[in-house]
């Protein structure tokens, strides 16, 4: 029934209701002012939108008088069907929150799609825990440990180019790790439960550390001037600043040869990390092509 009622609304109305649903589903709460700010409408119009959404989906939205905000309802069922890419672009880049609909492309294009997408209900639980800055209980499936029950304190999403992770403090191992979102089952957001100071993201050394890298055309590949053009290099060097927690993912995604003697000769390795010691101490440097840590003890990666 809600879908039939939605069809009778104007496109601007549907866009505003889609925004309401996204805020509730992924943040867990919203205020009337969020609508006013996002769409430049009057407060009275925002109140009408919220009342209309509650009429269309009464189980999706409640009002928290103490917090003076609208919160996720106890029996939430989405009335808009968002593709994962749209939801993730809204979460990470802040746009694309209009009603999902087929729009004719301005130019013909093709782009590779991901092999897997996170379940939006799982993702929504993760993002609500991030927003509330609270712990969450999960059932996690890892290659090394199989199925385990854990309690984590998530604080950021990470895209490694192939799949999405959540960066979190893991209370089981007592360290910060990356968890693949598609491997998370049965999430429980523990809103209001305390988080210790050592579990906060400012205590994550791999997250707060910034590594400065110099990438150059691979010495053993032809036409270095074309590589300079492809990567927008200045003076034959591409300077990058990355969080240590993401460096290994990005170097692998770009197929950067991170060996000290540029020993990887395959055609995909068009870039070489000029100083391999720049990623010394980066825990996920084990993912970087050709990188070998000077100390074997440094080989433990911060993902599971």
C-alpha cells in the first residue's frame, strides 16, 4: 500500500521522504531541522513530511520526547529500495539521497561492479553504532577463526576497492581491527552502553598515523612518460598521504610494486614505491605487492 501512495506524491515529496528513511535507517535518529537544512524548506513543511512518513509507515518512526528527535521504530520495514551503491555513496560522500529511480544516463558508460554488496540491514546496524558511538554485539565469520561471537566498538567504514570493512575496537582481542561487513551476522546495537577511553578511535595508532608516500613510474616498465600522464604526476612523482590503516589496501588496489629493488615485472605494476620503508610499521602492509617487512613480527595484519 505505501508504494501506491508514494506514486501519488510529487517527486520533491518522495525525495524528502527517502531522506527521512535513510536518516532513520542508517543513523537511527533525525530532527525536523535536518529536513529544513537539507531541502531548504520551512519548518512547517518538514513537520508535514514527517507526519506523512509516519502515516505511510507507522512502525518505522517514533518520537523520543526526552531526546526531542525522531528515532527508528521498533518494526522498521523500508518503503524505498536503495541499491547498496546509493546507500554507501550517501553514507560516505553525502549525496544521492533522492528517491531511487531509473534515470537516463547523459552519456553511455560502463563501470565494473563489485562482486559482493553488504546487506543493508547489517550495514544499517553498523552505521547506527558508529553514529551513537556505542558498542555492538556481532556474530563474525573469519577464515582464521570460523564463527565467533564478539563485541566491537565501530567508528569508520573502509572501502578497500573490493569490499567494505568496518574499523572497530575488538574487545575479544583487545585491539583495533577491520571487519568485513559481509561476514557480520546477527548485529545488536548496544545504544547507551559505555565505551572506555582506550576503545576510542583517537587511540588507534594505525588510524591516526599518516604515511607519506612517493610513487614513481616503474623503472622496468616502458613509456614512463605515459604513466606520468595517467597518474597526473608532477616532476615524475606522485605524492600521497594515507592513513596507515588504509595504506596496504590502496597500494594493492593500484598494483604498486613495493619491493625495495622493483622486482615485480608484470605489466600491471606500472608504479613503484620509491622508499619501501615508508610503510614500515603499517600493519596491513602485508597486502602491498612485493613488500617484505624487515621484521617478521611486524607481519600481523589488523584485519580478519
